[in-house]
C-alpha cells in the first residue's frame, strides 16, 4: 500500500508539542511528510523523545524551549523553528493552560497567566508565523469544546480565553486569505492525555457529556489538524471544527 504524504517538504511548528495532543500532532504531521519543530517549557526529555520519534520517520525535528506566556520567547520560537527547518509552512498553536474553579476563587494572577498563554501567546506566534509564510501557509489553533458549550460551573476563565481564539481565527482568515494562508480552530472534547486521563476521577462524568459516551484520543484530534494543514483544505478557512464526540450536540 502506498502511503500518501500530503505534507512532504513542509515545515511545521507545534507549540506545546512535548506531550498529549501536541505530541500526537507532531508525530502525525511527520507521518504525513512534514519536518517538525516543537516547543516545551518543562519536560525536556519528553520533548526529545518526540524529536526522536519524528526522526525515526525520516523527518527532521527540533525541540525548542519557549514559554508561551512570554511574548519574546513566543516570537523567538517561530524564528528559531524557521531557521532550523529552512522555512515555515504550518503553525499549530497548541500550548495552553487551564485554571478551573469558582469565579470568586480566581485571582488576578490566574487571569493574567491564562490570558498570556492562551490568547496573547497565540496572537504573537500567529503574527510572527504569518510574516514568514507564503501561499499555502496554515495556522491551526487548538481550542476547546468549552468554547462551544460550557456544561457546568468552574470554567469561566478557561472558556473565556479559548473563546477569544474563535474571533482571532476568523480575523486571521480575513486578513491572510488574500495571501493564500488559511486559519482554522479545532475544538477537542474530553481527550485522553496525561493531564486529563480517561481513568481520572471526573472521567465518567466528562464522557457522559458526549454523544458517543467516551473520551477521544489525541491521535483523533491530530488527524483533523493534519487534514487542515494539507492541500485538500485550501478552501477551508475561518472555521471551527469540533472533535468532541458530540459534546456540543
């Protein structure tokens, strides 16, 4: 069987790519032919494991330490990725943080941190990447099912930050469409990762909120990202894609 490698010759940056959805995305993009840079804040060894797995598929890879809360580091990661890979065609804004809890318990520091990573960080990396992309460029941002449906209390700050990415994505699509660059957002539902395992204490309740009654996998989310990064999605932009098992249904 011939494997179709729709991203052959492309260079991609995945922020927060050392674990979970980010790691699965880096591996899927590599499987589909892309060279991949990924950022991490902690867990250098985990990031290097992803690099080795990408290289085992015959693609180039590099791990870059960069805190998405720091605008200088965020922009610098784009520059370093493009220099290491010889350009940049795909940006996957995956790095994010979540602070959940009753509204009255959320501190100003919580607000600043979440908005710095989830909103400003995405804006800065997207701005920097757009300056390096030509026709065929792709900006794909990982949102959350809570941007489409908040099923209960405690998610005010997180939902606020991720909902902002919908507006950013639509605006990027309008601003960059004339240059042949697309922008889309993917909303994962409950997804089995080390941060939110399908065996965790709230897993059963989360699974029950979906139409299919289960957690998704990081690979299922990565599959959608890879489609949006490829040539078949050239006419898809400014859109939201729920990979959520019917959480928003």
